[in-house]
C-alpha cells in the first residue's frame, strides 16, 4: 500500500514512490459505525516536474493544506458524500487543517494564502466568497478572495498579539447566487515572531527578609510577562540579577530562580542594624535567556531587612470579664490588652490570639485590633441562655512572626476570660417548618385540616402564644388564634391559579406576649389530590378541509384541566341534533387521545361551518362537554391544499371582489411608474435647456477667422511715417478708455480696464462694439488708410477671429459683402473695405 490515511484525516505516503505518470488518483473513504453511512472523496495528486526549495511540497489538486503556510496554488476541495447504497450524493465538508500566517510580514500585499476550488467549476462558472471575522466582520477586509479564481489573500501585516487566529467560512455559488457547495471552515493561525520585550508587572518590587535568615530563605517573586507566544522561545522569559547595592557583607547576598523569578538568600550575614535595605536590579530576557538574540527589560527589587521576634507579647492582667445577651452575634464582649517591646506594627509586634479551652462549640473568636494590638473577644455563634449561662475561656497570645532562635517560649502569655450570658425574650418557632399535608380537592368549607402549633423557647418565662395568618393568597384557610387549628374557609380547587405543582402554600404567624413581644413564622403546604371536576375541551377550535372528501381530514384532540386518571382516553362523537351534522360529517377514532373529523358526503359547498363535537373523559364519574369547531370548507388543488382564491371565497369574498382588488393594484403601480418617468424627463429638460439668446444673433459666434492675420506684400505700400509722427498727442491722452491706436506711440501709462465676466451678456458685447466704432469715427487723426484697432475685450470661447484681423487682408481680393448681414455698423466697414479696391 503506497498511501495511508490517519484517524485525523491526514494522508501520507508509506514509502518513497516513483510515479511514472503526472497524476495519481485514489479514493479516501470514511464510515459512520452507528448509521453505516459512507463518505468517499477522490484525491488527485499532481506530480510536479521540479520541487521548489522554498515551498517544500508539490502542487496538488483536491488536497487540503497542512498547518504550514500554504503555497499559492494549494486547492481546498468540496468532496462528495455518498450513502451506503451508493444511489444518492450528498455534500459534506472537509475538516481543513489550519493555515499558518507569520505576523509582521513585509508583503508585498495582498499576499496569497490559499486557493479554494470546486470541481464543479469545470461545468459552470462559480463565484467564491469568504465570511467571518477578518472578512466581512470587524476587523474588516483583513482577508480577501478573488471571486472567480478562488485565490484567498491576506491584505496587511498580521499581529498575533492583537488576534492570534481567525475562523472564516468559504462559499461557492453560481452566477445566479445559488449555492453549489456547502461552506467549508478555514482556520487561520498567526505565527508568532519575537517582537515584544518582556514587561515586568511592576517596575519596583518591595520585599523583606528577617535578619539572620539562613541561605535559601525566600524573599519575593518578580514577574515579567511577554506578549509573544509562551509556548515558543519568543515568550519564554528567564531572570538574572544584574547588580546588588550595597555589596555588604557580600556582593552576592541574593539569587533568583531563572524560571520562576523567586528571589532567595544565598549567603548568611543579614544584619538589620548594619544594612536595613538592599536594592537589586533584575533583568528579564526572552528567547530562554539568550542575551545575543533575546529582548530584555529590567526592574528594581527593594529588599528590607526586618527585625526578628525576640520579645513575645504579654497580657497586662491574668483575668478579664464580659457579658453578652443571648442570640446576639458579631458583638465584642471583652477587650484583652497586651504589651510587646518589638517594633510596632511589624509581624514581631502584631498579636495573634487563640482560645485554647472553654469554648468547645466555637461560640467566640478573639480578633486583633490593628491599631491598638488589643484582643477583641467577639461572639461569632449565638449563645442560648437556656443552655449556657456563663463561659470560662483560656486565651493565649503570640506574634505573627515566630520567635527567633534561642528565645524561650516561656515568655508567651495566657489569660482567663469570664463571659456571662443574659436572658432575652425569644420568638416562638414552628418545629415542623415547612409542614406538608395531603387531601383531595373540593373539601367543603369548615373542614379541619391540621393543627399547626409553635413552641416558645423561653422555658423560664410563662408566656402565651397566639396565631394569625400572614399569607393566604386564595383566602381558603382559617387558623384558631389560641391553639393553631387550621380549617377550610372555602372550597380548595387544584386547578386554581394559586396552585403550583399541585401544592398550595400558606404562611402563619406565632407571637408571644413577652416584653418586647417576639414572633415567628411557619409555612403550611397542602398537596391537593385531583378529582374529576373539569370536563374536557375540544382542540383545535378552527380548521379547514376540502369541499370534496380526501385524505386531509382534521385531527382533533381534547384538553382537560384535570390529571390522570381523570383525563384520557377520550370519547369523541357527533350529536344527533341537528341531523345535518351526522349527515355531513363523521368521526374516526385514532387512539385514546386523538380522532379524525372528515366529510361523510361527496361534496359540501365552500363556507364556514360550526360542527358540534361531544367529548367525554375517563374520570369516575366521567364528564362530557359539547364543543364547537369552526371548519372552513374550501376548494383544493391536486395536492389537497386549499387554494388561495378558494380560501378567500370560503371566508366570504367573491371572485369579482378579488379581480377588482387586483385591477386597483395594477392601476396604482402604473401611476407610480408614469410619475417617475415624468420626473426624470423633466430633470433632463432642465439640464439641456438652451440659452436665452439665439446662436445666430451672438456676435462672438459669427465673427470669422481669416487664414492670414499678418500684413501681406501689398500692405507694405503704406506710408509708415504716418504711424510714427502724429500731429498732436492731446487726442491720445484724451481718448476714452477702452480703445487705442496701435499706429500711435503710447505716451502715458496703460489704462487699467475693469475685468469683465467670463461669459458677458450679449447686450454688453453690442454696446462695446458700438462704443469702439464711435471712437474710430470721431477720431480726426485717423489716417486715410486702413489701420489696426485693438479692443480690450473680444469675447470668450468664440470660433471667430479678432475683428482686427480684417485689416490683414484689406489689400487682397477678398469679398466683404457678408458684413452687410451683420447690421448697419458692419455695413459701413464693408463699404470702406470694398471701396479700397477702387
């Protein structure tokens, strides 16, 4: 056998194989011993021609990935589930081994983790998706998947300390969103890296050790936690002592357990009178303490040398006395004073008291006052005057710390404490509490049930006890005030709401006439035995059946408030009156609790029918009840189900009304659709609304741009001296702003013209042109030949050229008749340029 499969589903080769072909296929089978079901999965191994030294394994198909980081083409399959007969195929999920992803990866991202593929993608297009924490749940989009190829990626560096694992589910659906495979579980574990230093819980630790302590004496424990994985070397912390101050009497007075952080003494000679405190610097290093590769941190341990207990405490007197009322607890009855010459408020000074005799039942305890060090004799268990009128206690005192070596125990002190008990009035009590009695329900009022009496514990006082009701929810009981005899005040009903689990509870009060009066309570439980006092009720109350006899009969049963044997089996029958009931319907018995109601006739008109049914229980004597079941008779389809129209018709709504309702719904939907279309069309018209001005009237769009704007050869015949020697300059300085002649030399600063808007009003353009023409006509210095006029604003976005470009071709054979179409102002220009040829 070349391959084997483990109990956990791991498939492995049993020996080194020489595979001649490029593909090996075999079947893995799993059985369920209890159900005898079998699951088969075909595994195909693709034999790669070369083996990547980095991936460490071949590419394969229909193989689940191992626990190491999966290669980019690892496929996760959806295998098939077969029954033992082999005739039906059902889907079943693999248990996919976890996918390991190292934290703090530098990318590039997204980085492929695994590829998920269904064998069905050979037949139909499949879309893949993943869900879970890290995909579609916070933190979002840590993992993504290519919906077409099934390749799953990690989109950013992982942090194991933030989240150590992710549980995702992979889904495969067709293009219509229909599931083609059952979801599979993907477990992703983040591999730990050593990116966290050990952190001490405290930066400063305080401990103490007795002077003269022997080597190996425990002092304290320092603890450092590493956020990295504690199961790897990244999180395994080791401790060591770096320095000790002062180094007296030795530089190595203490040592530390490298694994637990316990600090103990390692040398003798601790003397509080010489050195009262040591400061120890402790270092914690991960990577199991490797200083070359591990990360480290330090903390300070302050060790105080404490005094030894060489003075035991002593009582200031040999006897003490006190008194306490009976039944009182947590009361201090006596204070015991001691004297101790050790350092105050230290373990050598703090007193510990212990009762060594006189209190076998543990009624008293001696607690230490933390301020005065006195012993407070306290009652912790109530004392009874009728049993003990006084106590004689013997108390011994010691310190929290044991006596130092060589100190004699004779210095320990003992004292006697006498405690007197005072008698007080105690409350009566019911010896049998809770008291339980049993009787049948329905007993008449005035019946004596029991005597519920109480006992007064004050034997030395002559007191009377009186009784009263404290709680009687149904007001069924009465108690005699002097002797506690309980009688019924009403009929007891087991089916009442006040009964729980057949038990009725009532609480009574017993009070004495002491000073002050005292009282006690007792609970009486009455267990009521059922009698047949409730007739059965038919269930269900409503049903439906086909108008023609079929298999869909009505299953009926009964409900009875009583309990066995006063319930089923039940007898179901139809009454003789009215006669139509037995003519149209029939009842068939199924068992003791159920029967079937069905049509007797071949056809019954659709509608609602009230069918009376007589139900009789099995009590002694039996009780009967006639119940009405409302049956809806309606037309049915081939499956025996009531049709929708038939159900409505049976309820009283005709076919015409149903059609009218459907027509109204269609009309309403049509009106909504027309309104939406009208709104969209209106919005479109608003965006495409034309300008207020006709484009043919816009001067900017009608000015033509000529091919040539520079002066031709014929333009060179002008007398250029006229451009350089104007007769006077006043007219230049006095010109209106906005127009100037380029054949004149500027003599002043350029005028600052106001900035016009980007899209001027068409009327502004017309005014601007008229103003320019008027300035040119009224200029007496204009030469007799054509000259170039420069306007401040010529429009924005016009496809025509500058008006001044008309001068560039004045000497050519151009036709300017089209200027007549622009209005009277441009007609004058046409005549002027046209006349130049003459």
